[in-house]
C-alpha cells in the first residue's frame, strides 16, 4: 500500500503490510461465516409463547417482543436469584450496545432478558443509565433453562439469541452464541460474543492488547 504515515520506518511498513493482508483474510472470513449463518434453516419451534415481566403489573409475550419485525435478538444477561451483583462482563457488553439499540431496531427487535426479578433488572438498567434497552425479566418462566442461559443450581450463562418468524407466523429459534460451549483454544476465553463487544474490539487494537484485564462494575471501588 502506498500510504505512509509521518516518519514511518520501512520495517514498520513491511510488517504493517503483512498484517494488512491478514486483516483482509479475516474480513473475508467474517463475511463467509456471516453468509453461512444467514443460510441456516429454521431451528426448532419455540415450545411456548413465553410470558415475561416488563413493567409493574404488566406482562409481555415472546411473540409481542417482535413488534413489527420478523426477527428478534435477545441477550441473556447473567443476573439470577443466587447472584448478589450483575455480571460485570454482561454489563460491559450491554453498556456498549445501549446506544446501538435504536439502530438495531431499524432492522430487528432487540431486548435484554434477566432471570432476576423485574425490580432488580430495572435497578440495573437505572444504575447503568441505559436509555434505549428494552429490559425484561424471565423470573417467572422457563426461558433461561430452556435456552441454556441457566445451569443446574441456578447459575447463569451469557448468550445472544436470535429468533425469527416463519411464513406461517410461528416463532423459531435461528441462532445462539453456542461458541460459549465449545472448548476454547489454549489461553483463550470462549469469545462467543467478542465481535459484538466494543470493549475488546478497541483493546485488541492497542500494543498492550486485552491482557489480563476484565471489566468491572465500578473502577472507583476495589474489585
């Protein structure tokens, strides 16, 4: 590439051009994987029209979350009855998606679901200053258990789900971030939602990388 930044050494440009070729291959592979994902056939029909708690005294069904869209993206946030605090990593992910929610909803419905009670779920949203997320509670249904966002004993899993409506109007599962359940490569986290997690996309650009860092709920207090 002919572009050169100020005072750029030749050895930097050679190394950067090699990296650029790798980035081009990665871009191509990301597009190939996305195309494979789009070609998935319909998954299983949802076993029931789950009823979620959304506001004091108000319920909403899974089918109603779609609004006028054919597709629903649903993030299972790790915050359940045994947990004293919400998951810091889930908090970081959803913090970063709050501003994008209005854009996502131009193409697909989007919501954040927690196993915690509605009161606790809304307290998290208020504390984080989320302005655009639709936050619902699955405290009174089996959604988390049915879709692997809850483990035996009540432990929670972080998962991104996609549901779609068929031509007949039935709701089917389309995709979930199953990479969470695949054994990671050595010295790797599962990285099942890294591509949609702004934090890592930025830190991976730096000389230090992500290192041993993990997000916290607050940086003004000890871990």
